[in-house]
């Protein structure tokens, strides 16, 4: 349990620091949006680029692992999205963010540190792969669907085309693509470039978490409690179970891969879901509440999984 506490408590503490800064008016409400924009345009792209460029392509493209990870998300996301539309009466954009919040694992800010603490430097690769897949696939799909929801083109084909264009021109698509191509070319990164990108990337996690804490000032967590509770259940219980089922019955992964993909699926919702929600100005409060609650509860659920796998 100590491995989870050592990474979950600092994450919660940064959120709380942001909340205190807003509560005592050290920073104004507009600071949350400014920090969020910095993360989206400047700090997050280096994270995506480095997660791809720093690993060989053949290690990143571990297809049985990737399909298990994506399949576990799809199994729980589809019924969750239907519920978000029919029961909670959300628009396409809000449905999209409901689905993202329920399956987007905090691989970068909690997953990689957790794997390093639990399995050592050689055991972090599953979290690195999941980070790359998470960001390249889920964030790209999220942008596509939200852009389609907000489009004003008269033709569905034009609407879809505008949404695709918004995705491929955005930093969350271009950065991992550039990293993958860089890794494939085998060029290597000069030390000054690596240091610059690493410094920028290091700012992504604290700024996103701090911005979320700022946003929570004056907004009760209990608002929309049934929907928030459902998303937390999907994220911490349903997704890891579905992923485990795929790993052992469909893709027949070995023990290390099964352990890695299930633990990743069991991580709390990542702060980048909040970044996306605030960028588009929809579903922000419920997304931030789900991140907060899932982070706290995951201390117990992830610890239980570590014990089950014989690591605690």
C-alpha cells in the first residue's frame, strides 16, 4: 500500500494546494484557465513526444498488450456512454467527456511513478506504452467528437472533415506522431533538447492538478453525485475487471503483462480529462469531482490489486 500512498498523496496534495490558493484568493478564478492553456499547448506536447521518442518502436507497438488495454476501455465505455445519453441526458460533447472520465487512466502522473516504485526502473514500460496509447487514441478521439458536437457546417461530411482537421492540427496529435517518427528514424535527441523537453514536460502534472484545485473553489463535489459515482465505479472496478478478463481469456498475456495492464486499468482518472473539459468549457465540474474521488478511493483499490498480484 505504501507504493500507492507515496504517489497518490502528493497528487491529492497538489490539488489541495490549488484549492487553498483559490479559497484564500492568492490566485483568481482566471488562473485556472491560464494554467490549463499552458498545459495543453506547451507542457503536455513534450510529455507525448518524449513518451514515444524515448522508446524503440517495437517495444511501443506491443499489440496484444495494446489491444487488451483498448478492449478493456471499450467494453465499459460503450454501456457507460449509452447510460450518459439516456439516463443523464448529456449532449454529444458531454457524453464524450463522461466516457473519457470513466476510462482515462492516470498513467503519466500516477502510473509511471507507481510502476517505478513497485517494480523498479525496468518495470515501467507498460505504463509508458499505456501513456502513449492513452494520449494518442483517447485524446484524439475526444477532440474529434467534441469538435463534431460544436460544429456548424451544413453537411455531416463537412462537419466530420472540420473535426478531423481540428484533431490533426492540434498538439495532442502532432506531438506523439512526431515522437513515433523520431523513434522510428533512430536519430536520438541532443542533450539540450532532451533537457528542455523534460523540463517543460515536468510542469504538466503539477500545473494541471493545481488548476483543477483552483477550479473546485466554491463548487460542491456532491453536485451530480450519481453520475460521478457511476464514473468512479466504472473506472476503478469495471474497467480493471474487463481488462483482466481480456488478458487471461482472449489475448492470453503472460503474468507480467497481465499484471501491468490490469493495474493500469485500475488507476484513477487522469488530470488530462480535466484539461480537455476545461478547454472546451463542458462537463468540468463533474469531471474534476470524479478525478478527486477516484484518486482518493484508488489508494485502497489499487493496493488491493497489488496485494492480489503478490506485490504488497
